[in-house]
């Protein structure tokens, strides 16, 4: 069985379940099964009352729990190990560097088995919604809070701005107003969900809500939504801006990571990455230093600094400077966490 989860206190092969072991429980005793049953019971008991329900599952977050009955659903050997790019060495967390290909395959198999277990429990909730008789008049959002690296760029987590980490599931179902079976490549952000719910309910979003309603996109009245999206990871003083074609990543490179994913290498200093996602979807070729892309890098840097200023929690503290790098270095530094120097015992 899977031992107790002790990330960073034990080797990654253990806390990422490379041995492809089930959690020490049968299906009926799993937390995910319990959550699904509670949600289903609530839907059936309160079928005549309006409701807003959030059902949060732990899966498929590491250590990728699944019950005893799900063991053997996948052969770890059937999963290819993603290749590591020629420019990846500087950014691979030290805790992943000694993983063997066999261990990586075991981690991937554990992840997908955990996903199957989650999928079954989501189905339990949706079946209860249908049985309650109000399936057609209920808005359902299925989402995750992040993606997950499964060996891409040598990583097995989500604390970065590569595509597998920032792309997260989002499925919307509302039979009364959304045609089923649609899909879109339009770029959206999760801050768009609040104004979407309010829009469906006929309510105006407050002025301080930063999102943009998805209703027109969901109803097929628009094929696009955002020209660009932004992701920030303060622990690494890092942010990303991307368009359908281009991805720009900026990190100050001056912050010693305290999230367990330090590289074991000297801090790189200010780092900028530029990827052509149409021709390089795996983000293997950094174009940021090529002269022909200098203007594009400069524009992305200005646009990212402008965005960080407009969305800052404490805009009054931002330096009054024309230097976009000074602005970004200030805005990306986390100010709501303790540093190693001032942590208590």
C-alpha cells in the first residue's frame, strides 16, 4: 500500500507513488467516494430547493490516490517518458533529477489511475443531479485548479509556466442555454467564471471583478474571448503572458525557492523565455535571445508590467519608474509569505 505522504522528507519516487501502489483503503472507504456520496445525497434530499454546491476532490493531486480495486488498471510500461529539452537542465527541480524512466512511468500510471477514480466519483454526482429532476436547469462547471507536469521538461508538479502546468480542465454544462458537444480553442481564465455565473443569472458583475463573462462564447455567439492570458507564480517570482501563437515567461531569477522545488543550482538572475507555440508546442526552443524577436520580447515585457500594475493588490507600493524590469521585479516578489530569514521556530 501507499505509505503516508511525506513530500520532500522522502525521495520523490515515494511521495509521487512511482511504485504504483493503491491507497490503503477499498473504494467504499475512500475520501473521494465519501465526498461524492455526500453531494449525491444532498442533491436528492434538497431537490425542491435552489442550491449552489461546490464538490472538491483531492484527486488527481499527488500522491495520486486510488483504491485497492483500481490497482492494475494500467501497465506503467505502456506510458512513454516525455523527453527533456536541450535547455531544460537549469530549471529542473533537484528532487526529480534522480528519477529513473521506470519510476517516471510508475508515476504517470498512478496519475491516470487516480484520474479514473475521480472520473467515477464525478459521474456519481452528475447521476444524482439527473435523478433529482433538475439536470436541465442547473449550471455545472467542471474544473481543476491547475494542470500537471508528468515528466515534461523533467518536472512532476505544477509550479511553473509550461503548458501542461497552466492548462487546466474546464467543462461547462447548462442544457437550457448551452448547446452540448461544443468545444473551443478560445483562451479563457478562471477569473471569468464569477461573471459567467452572474451573467447566466441575469445579474451584473461588480465593478471590481476582473473576469469577463463566457456566456457569448458558450452560446456560440463568439469564437474568441481573450487576446492573451496571464499566469503568475509568486513563489518563484515568475509570470507568463501568452497569445494563441506566442508564450512569454519572465522570472526575476533572484528568489531562492522555498516550495521544495529548488534546482540546486545558482540563481539564474533575470530570465526571459519566448516560445512559438504553433511551431514548437512542446516549448523546446527559447527564442527570447534571438535578435529578430527583440521587439516582441520588449513588447511582451511592457504588456506584462502593465498588467501587473493594473491588477496589483497594493498598487500604491509599486515603484514610480519607467523601467519595466524594476516594476516587474517588484510586482512578482511575494509579499504575503514569510521568508527563510524571518520564519519563526
